[in-house]
C-alpha cells in the first residue's frame, strides 16, 4: 500500500502503489513501458515517451553516484524527531535519479559528491505502523542484514 | 505590434502585518498605484490577483480582494505559480491588453504568510517539490536550494563567503528601503555565526517569510501615451518551466527555466544581457542570486561567485542587482514579490529611486521564480 | 502436509527432556538442525542430540542457564555460527515451585519468575535481534493453561505463565513487519518427568477435567509446536493454542 511509503506520506493513492509492497519485501522497482520500452525510476504508470498507460515492473540494482546532498537541520512538520538528517540525490546506474536519506553505513564526514552509493529498501523499525523507505548506503549493503 | 506600459505603481510595507487582512494590505498599494497613475478606479477594465491561496484562511482570495478594492463588477481571477504568482498575474494582464481584450488592468500581488506557524510553513513549502517521491523524506524549501548550492560549490568552487556577500549587499541596500522588512546592514561575522538551516545554507542565506502587497497599473500603448509621460514599457516577456522534481532536471547548478525565459525576453525586447543596467532577481536564497547572474547571462556559467565578489552587482558594477534589498532584505510575501520587483524596476527607470538610483538606467529586468525553479518569468522593461 | 522447514535451524530451550525433547526431535523429523540447552542434565541433552543426528540433521547441546541474559545471547551466537543461521526459537524451559503465598519465600518467587518469564525474555530478545535483521523467523513460547487460569498454590507460576502469553502478543506486534511469527502453545497436564512426581489423585483430577478423558503426551504437544514453526502456519501470529484435551475450555 503506497501509504506505507515514507515517514509522512502525502499521496497514498497512485497507479504505482505496488511500489511500496515491493519495497517492504526488499525490492527496488522501476517501471518499463510495455509499448516502447522506456524505463523510469521513480516508476510512473504513464509513459513519458509514448504516452501509453501500459507498464510493467522491473527490478533495479539501486547502484548510483551521489550528485549532491544537504543536511537538514530545520525540520518540517512530522519530521521533528528525526532532525538532523542528511538527504542526497543519486544518479542511478540504470538511469533516473533518487532522493533519499543517508543510512547507517555512511558516516557524515564520508559524504562526498561523486561517491558510489547503494540504494537499500528499509523498514521503520521502532514504529508500530508499517512504514517503508529506501536509504543511501555503502555499496554492498543489503536489506537483510545477516 | 503595440506595446504595453506600466503607468502606476504602489508598494506597501513588507513585514509581519498582523494589523491587516490580505485585502486591507492589497488596498494600501492599490490606492497608491491608482493615485500614481492619475486615474480613477472606473477607468480600469479588470484586475488580476497574484497570490498563493494555501497560506490564507480566506478561500478564493481574488473575489474578496477585488471587492474590498471596489472593483466589482469588473472581471477578476487569481493566478498561482508559487513564488512567481505576481509575475503570472502581470503576464496575464499583459496578454489581455496585447490581445486587445482590455485597455487598462490593475495587477495586485498580495500575500499573508504569518497566519501559519514556521513548521507549518516549512512543511507546506517543502511540498513545492515533488510530493510523491521527495517530500516523504522531509524535504524543505531551503534543502532544495542547499542541494543546488552543494553542487555549485563542488563544480565551480563557489565559496561560503561569496554566498554571504550576496546577503551583505542586499541588506546594505535594504537599509535604504523604507518598505523593506529588514532595514539594517549585516556583517560577514554575523552572517557566519548564524544558525544552520540546511547545510551549507544558514539563516543569513535565507529570505524571510513576510506579509505584504504591491500593485501596478498596466495600459495599452494608446492609453499609456495619453495618460502618462513616465510610462515604463514591458518590452520583453519571457516565461518557461522546468520539471517539478529535482530528479528530472538536466543539471542542478542553475535553473533551466530562468535561462529559457531570459532568452525569450531578451529576444522580444531586442537586447542582450549587457544592455540591462538594473535588475531585481529572485534571491529566495543567496545561492539563487548567484545562479541568477549566470542564468541571465550577466556573467559566464560558474562565475557567479566572482561576480558578487568583484562587486559587479552593486550600483556602479556591470549590472546592479537587487538594489531594493531583494527578497533577502524586503522579505518574501510570495504572491507579492513579482509585482514588488516590477515596481522597483519601474522606479529605477523613472529615476525615482533616490539614494538607490542606478545612474542612467534605461533598461531593467525582473526575474521571478516559482518554487524551486518550476516556473520562471523574466521581464525586460524599458524607458524611452 | 509438507511443513516446508527442511534445512532450517532451531533452538529449543529445556530441550533435553520432556516436552522440549519431543519438540526437538519433532523438528528434526521435519529436517531441522536443532540445538538444545542444558543446565545440569548433560547426559539427557546428549541423548537428544543423538536422536537428532540419527534423523540426519545437525544437533548441538549447549550449557546455558536460561535465566542468564548473557548465556542466552552467547548460545544464539554459537548456534548461528555452528548451524550457519537461526530460523526457529522455541522457549520451553520452565520450572514450578508451588506454595501458598503467605509461605512463599522471595527466593521461590524470584527463581520461578527468572527461569520461566525472564528466561523467555532472554531468548526471545536474542532471537529477535537475528530475526529482525534477516526479515524472517518463528518464535513459539510454551506457556500453560495455568497462565490462562489461576491454580491454587501457584501465584509465581501463574504470573510467569500469564506473563509469557501477554509478552508473546506484544512481541508479535513488534516483529510482524519483519515477517516473524510469534505464538504460544498452552498445554494442560502432560505426561512427563515433571508429571511423574505428582500424586495420583491430582493426576486423576486433571484427567477428569479433560473432555477427551486423558492427559497429553509430550509428542501431542510437540506436534502443535512444530506446526506453528512451519510454513503452513505462516499467517498465524499473536495466537495462543491450548493443547489440553479440553481441560480448560
């Protein structure tokens, strides 16, 4: 259910809602247009190239290069207990970009534009509700930690 | 093709206006503009309101503002494109006059922001990016510009101090502007000591939320020539967009929408960047002004830091920028900003800017950005 | 029914005798590697390991006092290292030390709570750490119908058995999102070592309470535990299943 995606989710109803179910099971999914083959991450149901609404899910590696980053100190509503947190924009290997938080495997002083990143699906552990997201980690980090 | 000119201007005091409703704020600058133009309200054919409705408790703003201004039963509607709403209103009025539908239109940019708390404003503004894939990570408006700043510093070596130089300049001029929210100069020490908002942007890199309103009266060439001898002409009007999502921008060191809008405006006005003597650009953050110097062609790509460091943006430099204090010192009542910028440039081109006058200013420019660059409006104004 | 747990690794506390031993062998029959702990009965522990290995699986006997937080952590780490992982945790080790409250010593209370309730906490915690990170696992805590009702002379036992039930429900909520099932089996009277010391009139009383007219064997309890550890029970969590022949309906 797409409402699981993110600490605060503003768009629970979307044609690509299954994304969150895949994420909870540990898979990062992009979309591929069945008509023209154009791929997209983040996934989109309606093809940007040929306008077809017929798409399929395709798993992506989550590998990428850090394009830019910032550490947010002043928080918006709903994120007050999480602050400060660092977000990064990553250019993905298969094309497209992702914006996400840095995870535990990367220390603040290691954050550098151009570094290799692995996007990893995550579950918010200490919440009773099911909430999922993805984080920016060192290459080689996996969803199942053992 | 016939020109469209600005024959009247009005500008209220920007700040925390808990003494007035948004329509009362609008009235202040509207009345000034009507008097400045030497017209009567009945001479107007229509009005367009630029404002961002989500910040107000009042629903459907345009109607209540226009009613208070005494313009019922003339046509009115709202234009909204985030922080560029004021310029969108101007463009709408310009299009109506150019098309011959109306002869004289009032444009009012008005905004109250302080009806909401700071975290509410932060959350609302953070949603001006892509809500589905970005806002869930707690993005904020400063965070987006911080992402641009980090990349700009990485690619071009722009420094922390160069960013603050922009703020220092704008506060220097803001101190001379009675309509500005902040009227004191600041020092590099004070700026460096300010709190971090989103690395590398600190409090002194960020413009402040404010309440306020500004108004201009536009007229067709024929009416303008008949009514005024100090008409300032809207000779170049550029408008372009960029993707809402930073994930789909071609680069994160400048605004593609600004570059495109500027090129369109220059072409229409028959000038290039070097002709512009004075400009008001959208410095919601210091980095935004540096990117604007580059996007508008005042300097080469990547040399924005050098431009401010060499004082080219001061009066006496290549192109004076934000000598009314910019968003930084004036404050940023988002719907009003585009109109406020236009009022300032009109003053400059009329020679009415007093201590802040750019000598010999005949061509001016406004650069008004919506959100994190989704929308950009560039206007080239000329005094004959 | 294919239970689908071939090759999985399990720990059964108190697995050297009684219900625990039956569970350990029952899991081995389904193809699991099983580790059991012992405090002092190392002969019996070794015998159970022998039965496990005879079924073609890996077996391990680890000396550990369930009341020790560190022993539990260490045992889990040993098992993960030896078997290459951990998929199933069955907490079964328990004692009783009955008496009316006005004569019950502090030691009587503390000992039963520490072995039974704290013991389950120690092992559930150590397993949860592994299961949460690997996004999967099964926990079954053996309680008793005397955690659902209160028997005379058992305030300490009742507290521990009742506590195990509520604790398991809470844990089910915490671990659900990580694909971990947490359930309770609550046996009635079972024919084990522990039961052999009970005077015949009390045994008969128990039989009379049942509707099936008999008390459970260890295997009958173990079968339900093994089922709850299997893939066939993957949508059951936070549940309490009595295996008491209708002794307490």
